[in-house]
C-alpha cells in the first residue's frame, strides 16, 4: 500500500512512523534519508533559548496556497524520481500556528544505496525552499513580521542546475 | 474576459484574499499586474514594479509574459519562505 506522497497539515508528525510507512514492504530499500526542519529562534543566544530576550520569536504562523502547494511538491517529487534512482519519497509540511522548537517539515527518501537518497533528499529540500508556496510570519515582543526570502536558498537550488530567482529583485 | 486573482501573505493582508478582474482577451499576467497597479492606493503600493512579487497561473509558478485565458486563476504573493 503506497501512502500519499505529500501531506500538508496543521498537526505534528512522527518521524519514526513516517519512515516505517515509507519503507514498509519494500525489501529493495537499502537506505533511508530523512530531513526534519524545526522552528528556530534566530535571536536565541547560542546554546540556550531565551524567550524573554528582546527579538526572541514567540510564535510562527505558516500560510500556504492550498491546492498549489500539493501540486508543486508532487511535481518536485516527480522531478526527484527522474533525476535520482530512488524507491519512494514523502514530504510532510505543517501550516498554521507553530512555536519555537516545533517540527515544520519532513522530507524522507528511500533508495537501494545511500548516495541517491542523500542527494534526492537535499534536492527536494532545496526545491521546496524556493518553489513551494509557503510563507512564514514570525512574532516577537516587538510585533509580527513576514520572514524575508534568502538569496542563499536560490543559490542552493542553482547547484542542481535550476535557476530560482525567488529572493531576487 | 474575467480572471480570478488570489493574494497571499503580506499581499493578502493589504488587498484581501481574492477578487475577480475584467481584462481584454489575451492579456498577459504582466498586463494584469499593470491594471491592478493603475488603480492606485494599496494595489499600486504593494504590486509596484520593483517590489518583489511572485505570481502563479492556474496554481503553477508563472512569469509575467504568460497569457491569461478566461476563468484563469492567478496568484500574487511575496517570495516564498517555507521549509
């Protein structure tokens, strides 16, 4: 039974359960690579989370474009399957209100050998960062603001030969 | 022809979630943006040339040279920041 490849939801996910479902029944799998992105407080001092510090992020809101998001990520997985010899892939992305430390995104990939799974996982994450319609709004003691896109994320996708131009202009 | 425009994130906060816009047949995405800017006010401010605005056509990332068809769904939004 093949699970849906993409899940956009407000609720949390269980990494172990997701990985188990992805590789279930496929004895050709020799490698599983997963990436979990979490809500980081950019302003937290090294090694500690100081929620009362000025600039500390107290909440994060994730908005998306329902319908387009799923379609965009499905297309990314199709592209990953064309480029890499992988057996299965799954992307889970949370939306709505989140707190520092929460899990945001999961990308999990299975393949026969590790190289392809590592590459496909990184490719999917790089692609998602600049081409999937999500927007983060962070709240600090000073108020709420939309997070700026990073040129570094465009550069990460360019390594795969794809010009993004998301953060440019 | 009529197209359906949807706004997200900071553009949604400024302009509301969606609206229908009448356009001449064959208009491009860029022409639609120009029509909206020409209204002045908040539309002119947040969709101004030089502002980082991304767009989609029928739920796929698109560029402004693409032509619109009657009933098309267009999205305008800031650069994406997921993951």
